[in-house]
């Protein structure tokens, strides 16, 4: 841990928080050059700001009074932050993490020794019973539960034994296929298919906990292509949705050891991403002096109803949630993505002075989406490119040509950056869309 102890830290004061980024990560409170507490956050600045409120619990208040400096490590995803937090706590044993634990028995994630294994949170003493595999220890029950909560939304699994009651988690899609339903299935073919699906989910979770997310994503992508070639489009779509969720969950995955060895890993990678993106644009005829602020746009609607759009922002390849913006799109444009984007573009351009002007705009879509907004932005010197969903290609307008584009397959660092922006724009657009749908349903229910 000596490399962390010698790194430059910031003062543990409320006035220092403006220097902290709004990103996933892990933070460490120090007192007299010793780490006293390790925590993780979806938004480092927001989480650390919460420590300087007036309603702290007594132990937390005591810790903040004692702390004199803060060190933080940015990560690319929430799950990376969870694993890094667990690794750091296990390695350095900060006193406040130890005193705040729910009890002295370490926490593990346990796979039961059953034909259809359950995945459970367990104490060390519980590992002796009905266990064939376990991971940990984790610093708290909350950390272990948080990891499984994220994974269960992608790969459903069971925590219960077979029983006669309806499984609530099955109805929520978190225990699917449900082992209870599998046992009751009378059709032998369907039963084998459901057993295979359940076991595949369990194997996928094991691979993630083992740190093999990259290979899992590659295998999922291959399955999607194979199903598509065989014209099993429904199965291909299921794999695509899994891949989208994995992308959003992990984006670019690095081990906890990588972050410990180089706490500036995220900054180094983001600098490389911008450099490679700039080079890719240059070789395709697009010269941009600097790429600092990138904005990504996406449109969401339900068969033309409740149309919304999102603008997400990265500064030097780091997502900055406080700069995101939602747009309610006029209903008359709801079924037309092109007109929706034109409407949003006109509104965005009016805010160049107070929101700043982007260096590059990325739109979630292909030639049509790029063509819909490129002219308006180019009038103000802003380049627009698109990210085509199916082919994962960057759509770049050819300078001096009308309706002509270069379509470039993106890989490596550029792909990681573009995917991160696109997934965040999609998530943010859907967030307002779902809020509007829910609001309409509640109003209808009152009538």
C-alpha cells in the first residue's frame, strides 16, 4: 500500500470538494498519514459532500473530525468501485471500516451445492454447509448485496429453496427461470432449456466475480451474431440486451490491482481515448483543434408517445452528470427521431453562451440522425458524428460532400469512450421517458 500513502491528497475540508470529479470511484480518508476509512461512490463529489452535512451519525462525525486529508481513485464503473473498495479494505484494514462492520465475521458470496445453485450472502461460518464455491471476503453485507443486486438484473438467479408459494422475485424478473417453476415443468424439452438457461446465468456470474468480464462480453457478442446468422432474431435480441447491460455496468473493466498499482489509471486511459479519437477523426478528414467537451444525444419514445431526449456531457472523456440535460420533445415530433433531434438542436444552440459550446457532438444513430442536425451545428463550427447501433460504427460526414459519409468500425480505446457516452445518453433519455409514462399512468388512474 506504500504507493497510495505517498500520493498527493487534498485537504479534508468542504472547500476542497469542488476539485473532486463527479464519477464512480473509491475515496480514502487519512489522519496523520494513515488511512482511517475507505468508501465507494457512484458520484465521488456528491458522496464526499454528504460527509459535511449536519446530520451525521456520531461515529461518522468523529471520523470526519479526525480526518485531515482525502485521496480518491476514479473508476469507470460502479462494480469496479465495489471490488476496489473491498480489496483496499481487506489490504489496509482502516480502523473505521472495521468498527463500522455489522459484526466480526467476514462476508462472502456463496454458491450452494445443488443441481440449480442458489447464490447467497454468507458468513464465514456458513461456508461449511452446502457450499461448492465462494468469493470474498467483502467489507460488509451491503457491499456484497450491492454487487449481487447489479448482477441479478443482468443474470437472474434464485436465493430461495423450492417451495409451494409463488416466487416474488420471479415476477420481478430477478429469478428467471425460477428453480421452483423448473421443477414443476412437465414438458421435458422446456425443462432442459430452462435448466440450461439458469446454469448459464450462474456460470456468467461466476465469471464476473472471477474478473473475466471481458471474455464474457466477447462470448455474448459472438452468441448474438451466431443467433442472428441463424435468423433466431428473438434470441439474438436477448443477447444484445445482455450486452448493453454489461456495457453499462462495466464499460471498461480493470482489476482492483490495476487501480492500486496506478491510482491515475482512469486519467491515463481517458487521455489515451481522446488522443485516439482525435487521430481517428483526422485520418477521416475531420480536424478539431481540441476535444475537451463532448456531448452525446439520444431520443426515447414509446411508439411515438412521451418523446424525450437527452444530452450527456464528458469533459476530457470523464462523464459529468451535473452538466447533463433532459428535453421534453413536442408531441407532434414524437414519432420522428429526425424532427425530434432538430428541435433539440435548435434549443441547444440557444444555450451556447451559458452551457458552453461543445467541441464534438455524437448522436445515437446513423446517417439519418447525423444528417438531421449536422448543418445546424456546423454553422457554429461544431462537428457532428453518429454511432450506428447495429454495426457499432462511427458515421462521419465527408467534408465538402452532401449526404456522403465514412463508416468506420470502432475498436479499442475509442470504442470504450463512444460506448460509455452512448450508453449514458440512452440511460438518461429513458429515465425522463419512464418518468413521463409513470406520471401519465398515475393521472389516468385518478380519472
